[in-house]
C-alpha cells in the first residue's frame, strides 16, 4: 500500500491489522509517532489541517522518484501529521465523567467551579469557549460561577442560563431540577423561560411541574456526602441510592410512587439503608450487590 494512503488511514484511525504492520515498517515510523505524541506543543489556531495534509501528500506523490528530495518530503509529511493531530485534538470537547459513588470538582475556562455528583457527565469546548459558552450536562452538578461570567448549561430536559451565581442542576431520567443558591439563573423548559432567585427551585418530574418550598440551605446536601429528599417519589430515593452505592434494588410489594421525606449518608451503606426503610416500615436484606426491600 502506498505510503501516503497509510498515513491518511493512520490519521483517521482506520488501519486494520495488516495496514498497521505496513505502517510500522515505514522507515520513519518512529519519527511520526514521536512527533505526534508531542503535537500539543504546536500552536495553529487558523491552521487548515485538511488542506495542508493534502498538500504534503501531493508533494510525496510528485517526488517519490527523486532520491535527493526524500528528506524534505519526509519532513513535510511529518509536519502535516503533527499539525493535523493538533488541530483534531484541540477541537475536541473536554469531557469529565464520574462513576458510581464518585464525585469530582473541575474548573471551567472562565475560572467557574463545577462539582459533579455520582454518575454524571459534563462536557465543553475549550477552544470555542470565548465565542460559544455552552456546557453539556447529563447528571447532577453544582456550579459556582466566577463573577462577571455567563454561560449556558444544556441538558436533554432544558437549558439553564447563568448570570453569575451559585446553583445546582439535576437531570436524570424523567427528573429535572434547578435550585438557585445565590444570584439569578434562567431556566428554559419547553421554550418557556423561568427566572429563579436565591432559594427558588424549578422541579419537573415525569413531565409535571412540582411546587417546592424555599430552599433554606446554602449548598446542596450531596456536597457533604448526604442525599436529602422532601416529599419526593420513593423511586427517586432508590435511584439516588444506587448511584451512591454499588447496589441494585429488588422490590417486593413496594409502592415506588409513595412520597418520602428524609435523607441518607454516602459513607455507610447499612446506616443508609435503615434511613430509607425504617420511616416507611420496610425491611431489607442484602446479598452481594443486591438489596431486597419488603414491606413489614
């Protein structure tokens, strides 16, 4: 296979086993790999990777029979590969995710701080941040926005517009909640904008708007390793429990839509299970990662 085809397929991550062996046998294979690993050192904001790669490959085709020009051709090909990889990697979104029972905190390009709860995915694009400040969220996160900054938090349920504030967004299956702790946030749901001030909440469960009391705390409870619930369906409690502990619930004669008020800690599963079962007069048994709930 021609050398330029192998390089192109390598850039596209499209080498099969046979192609990969052929690519490794190129005499400058080590140089290509070494430079690609250090590609982040290059700066090329306005660089058109596709055009430069085509130009380098064209040079290779036109000079394959010219022995003395071979080193220059090799350099051109390597530089095209490196700048192409740089362009590709710098235009990718930055994605942060947490697993079950895991939390993390990150800093956005504008110095805003975001804390992610368990089983959450957040992504944004560093390169386009100055022009397009959008954050994609699937899960739950608490935002502490830098003064004077603004951006949009987009979820599959709705969009939260930031005006410099502190707020929590929770987007799960059939559940969408925004709580404003400081400043003002705008929540767009079904093309309708609702503005929240400190202490206000916006909650949608199964497509229905749920009225809530004023929020008295200054931060969400999960930041302190505790999940709190006020008159929420029991299924939401169980789902959150599964995200904080590596367990699956098996229910026997349990009404998952009954309302629950209470809390559970994230650092002791036995105490946590008692916290969510005793108020409803339920019993539980645990086998490996399965918890069976029964009514007394």
